[in-house]
């Protein structure tokens, strides 16, 4: 981190599978500079269109377990029968260099980060949590089926989990209803941008402008 650069902040996105988190994350990153996606580790098998190191770090169960044992995860959880985790290495260097980080993680992992990963935790930065809701059950079913990436049993498992996940919306700071993807991703971008303008995060910039004024007064 260069002297005076504010630390990046953490943005957690959770939603029932198929609500559109991946879509919103990609669009928001096109709209806002200085924000990056944390690539999770998972024991799930890659889907046809997924690439190792891009969508996820795909690892075997024993490799995942050894990362758990050596405290390499900021959070991890079992979701739909597989393990998923956010490694400290994906997040901490970015936060330290002033880059904001987006986490697409489930409600269990989000609760772990909210409890331990904020200002008091090893990240030493602000954590903002955003829950993405599908506009209706019908839309969720259509999106999961329309995505055409999961087998029928996996889709059923994801739909069965949806109600429990939606019930935890109250734990989050922000809610975005993903009705139209463009509007929803604009809203996500707006939340990220708004956080950057808070006075405490602008502190170094403010001090530098003020110093300039003091050095060059009376502005001739
Ligand atoms: P998640 O990452 O939450 O599992 P995805 O981003 O993969 O969800 O979205 C699931 C499917 O729904 C994808 O086919 C995606 O193109 C589609 N989708 C996402 N947002 C919308 C939207 N606002 N309206 C219609 N379809 C959407
Ligand atoms: P999918 O298999 O559809 O990519 O993701 C299934 C679920 O796992 C989603 O709810 C997603 O948010 C969650 N997930 C992805 N990565 C992580 C992670 O690193 N940690 C946790 N706790 N959940 C994750």
C-alpha cells in the first residue's frame, strides 16, 4: 500500500443460487474501477463453461481440508453438498493495496465474515453485506432452469435451499431485488461508489488538497 492509500473494503453478496449474483458482479466490475472479485475454492466439479482459476479454484476434498487445517480460509462452509471457501490470500493483499473486493458467498460464510472479518478481524477494514433477491419464485425457477448448467437434482437442491437463505435477508446491510439486471447492477455499483466518498475514507485526499491550499495561499 502506498503511504496514505485507504484500505480497500469488502463487499459480500449473498443470494439463493440462480438469483443473479454472478451476473451482477460481472456487470458492476465493468462499471466501477478498483474493485475485484475474490475467486473461491470449491470441491464442486466445474460446470461445462467454468475455468479453473477464473470462476473458482477447483480442488479435491483433501486439498480443501488441508487449507482448513492450516487456517488459510477467511470463511468456509458446506453448501449443496460441497465445500466452498474464501482464502485469505484472495482478499488480504487486495485490501492492503486499496482495492475493494467482492465476495459471492453463501449465508453461512457471510455470517462468519460479518462476525469476525470486519474492523476487529484480520482484515482490518469495513465489511458491507448485500443480499440479492430474485423478484419472485417463478423467476428463480426460470433462471435456474434457463441457465441450463445444473442437472435436475442439483436444481431441486438449490430451490429447496432458497427459502432458508431468503429468511436470512435481515442479517444484511443492503437488499437488491434483481428484477432487471441492468438496474440491479447499477445499484450494486452505486453502493460501492457511495462507500468510497465517506469522509473517513477520503481522509488522505482531503489532507492533500488542504495542504495544497495552505502551501499556495492566497491562491494568486
Ligand atoms: P447466481 O450467480 O446467483 O447463481 P447467475 O448470475 O448465474 O446466478 O444467474 C442465473 C441465470 O439468470 C443466468 O442464466 C443469468 O443470465 C440469468 N439472470 C441473471 N439476472 C437476471 C435478470 N435480472 N433477469 C433475467 N435473467 C437473469
Ligand atoms: P455455485 O455452486 O452455484 O457456484 O455456488 C453455490 C453457492 O455457494 C452460492 O450460494 C455461492 O454464493 C456459494 N459460494 C461460492 N463461493 C463461496 C465461498 O467461498 N464461501 C461460501 N461460504 N460460499 C460460497
